[in-house]
C-alpha cells in the first residue's frame, strides 16, 4: 500500500515537472492577454470617442472588448496546459453544471444582464438626475454590476443594477425644462381676478422662470382660511435654476401681493355658540368698579 502511494506520488511529480514548460507558456499567454486587453480597450476608446455614442454605451463596448480578449486568452492558456481541452468540452461542462452555476451566481448574472439593459436604454444616462425610492441624485457611473448615484447632499449611493432596472425610476432631467408647482392662499375678501394678475406678473418678472411658456394661476380650492391658487410654471430641470427658481418665485409672489395689499392669511378658527354667552366680571374687576 505504501509502495503504491509512493509510485503515485512519483508519477504526479513527473507529470508536474513535464508540464512546467506548458504552465510557463500559459502564464506568458495570460500576461500577453493583459497587455492586449489594455491596448484593445485603449484603441476602442479612441475609435468610439470619434462617434456620438452615449457614455453608457461606450462603457458597455469597452467592457465587452476587454471581456472578449480575456476569454480568448484564457481559453488559449487552458489549451496549452490541458491539450485535451477544447471549447466544445467547455460548453459541455457548462451544460452539465448550468443549474448549479445559475443558483450560485444568480445575483451576479441578474445584475450583469440588468446592467447591459440599462446601458442599452435610450433614457437614464450618466449625468441625469433621478429619483428612485428614497434616493435622489445624479448618476455618476454605470457598470455591468452596479450604478453610482451621487445625492445632492454629497453621499454616494451604490445600487445593484437589478434594483435600478426593476424599481420605478423618475428621470428629472429627461427634458431640459420641467414644470414646477406652488400653492398660494389669499383671503376670502380678495378679488380673485386681481390676485391672479398680480401672481402672474410676479412670476413673469423672475429671470429663472421661462416666461415664454404658459404660466398657470388656477383657483383650486376653498380652504379653511383662504382661497387657494395652484401656480404652475416652467424652468430648467438641472443646474442652479432647478433649485433657485422656486425660491425666486416665492419671494416675487410675496412681494407682489404685499405691494397690491392682498393678504396671505394665517389659519383662522371661527367659534360659533348656539346660545347667548354671559360674561362675568372677576372679583378684581368688581372691586375696581365699586371704587
């Protein structure tokens, strides 16, 4: 038994020594593959840079070029080390273990395919401002597995592509301009036509608001203390104007209504009593009256 074990160890050592040249060649092939992959990626970036492809598609093509070079190089290295190895045997092996691989790498493949689909989309590109769930920010990076969204407060959110692909996403900057909305209440004794004119003129004076597009000042509801207007206007969907135009609108409307003598009322409560109220004087007031 010991003799058999020694013979097997000797055979394994002889096979290892015999395969050293093949292993060295395979390592050289892998190093060459790394160099070729880097060069191929650099060349593809130069060629793609001359086109008008979206940044996400450029990342996808660069990744596919690099992945193709590495797969080819690793297959050649495998054939050098294992002469009986062939692409057909690899496919057969993958077929046998497809179920196990699918379960083991389910999340990986799901995010990979979702990343490809996101990169192929016409919408939601790098630089867009999006809202998904509780996350609101700018897309900075999209890879085949994850996407990076920078919140306006500075935090970086790293989302798996499957979540970004399946969940509802609001693309704020899909158009250059978007519509904003504000609710303004005026007192019940206000001339609504006059108030509407003042609000509209106030908005038209704001340089961050597109006065060439329709500005709507719509009487909407009878509130507890006011008649409410819904005010709608169009402004830039990105940049400083997207954050400052509402501030400018509120200031302009407040100034315009103050100049016109139109009240923006505080919440008021009216108490109605069924019977007559009897007022009683306090003892201090009685004493003062007696004196």
